[in-house]
């Protein structure tokens, strides 16, 4: 696993714009090398802002969107089209505006989908999907995503993997149902940390002073059970993309000049 690198931007809007530009470059490079690219999307304010900036960026059209596989790190187990679903927000921010191949937009089943109100079945199906797309060179049952984008919660959660939860202790499954989530809605489907760590690059994106303590603890060697963000590492690169407020307590060893 890679060691963390930190990039600090003046504010959240600049962070989102810079991350969008960085994502275009990463996708284009992957397509040039292999013909396709794979990206794990995240929800939340920052994740959605990245997609909105990407949609407004003229470089958006440098990407062949029909050759991008899109996944989600987690999903709120709500009816299809619900405003709080990460899929719904991603479609409005970007996916409805580019020529994606619907068969390559890999959504987690909603609560009114084919499994009904059964998040465990939805999680098992997503795990099967990931396994079907993994190649021999991925060395496991999850594709080696080019980029996995994640938000970070105030208590250090990533995706829907919360501190000292069953999900953070999961060692076998690639995708799990999450019940009794500390944040609403209480039921979700999420990649596990093992799946996150299959990615070539993991980008942890967060803003605001309320996140500063969790960011500092993760970079300062906290265990992943106590602080799941500490266990979110990419095989080749782990990037912490922060605004100045979220970076205010970052250990001096990691603190770069303001970008």
C-alpha cells in the first residue's frame, strides 16, 4: 500500500475544481494506456461538487465517457430516484450530461429494486458484479479501480464504514449491508476497506474545521478500527485533498504549501 500524500487548497470550491481537473487527467491517461478507465464515485457535498465542476470544465470532453466504468463506494438504501441517493446526485451533476454507456454505470440496487427491502441481497449482488469484472491481474475479486474517491466524516468514516462497526471488522466480503448507521439514513450498502484498497489511487476529499481532528489522527497513525479513513489506502497512490480548514491540524511531516 502507498503512503499518504497531502494536497491543501484554499477552500472547498477550489478543491473540487482541482480534483475535477485531476480526475480528467487520470481517466484520459488510463484510456490511453488501456482503452478504458474505472472510477469509484462518492456522494456528499464535496463529491458532488467535483462532478459539477467536471461537467462545467471544457476538458470534460477529452474523456471518452462510453469507455468509463463507474462504481459507487457506498449508497443510501432508498428508493430509486430518491434525492438523497448518491446515484441520483451523480446523475444530476454529471452523468446525465455525458455519453456514458448505461451498461458501464454500475449502481447499487435501491430499496424498491429487484431485491425489495433486503440490503444484504443488494450487497451480495454488487459483490458478484465486482467479481465478474475483476481480471486475473487484479489478484482478487474486485477490479483494480483507477481511482476511488472518498469523503471523510467528522468521526473518520469513509464510504459507509464507521468506527468500530461490523463493516470495519469485515475481512472476507467486498461489499456489505450497513444497518443502524450513525448518520441517516440508517440502512446503506458499502464497499469494505479491502475493496477500497484494491484501487490504484485512493483520493480522500474533505473540507471544514470539523474534519481537522479526524484528518490529523488518520495521518498520525490511528488504527482503522478506531478511524476507518486511516485504512483507506491505494495500491499506488493515496491522496488527501483538503481545504485549509480541514488541514489545520495536519502533522507538520505531511503539511505541504497551500495549492
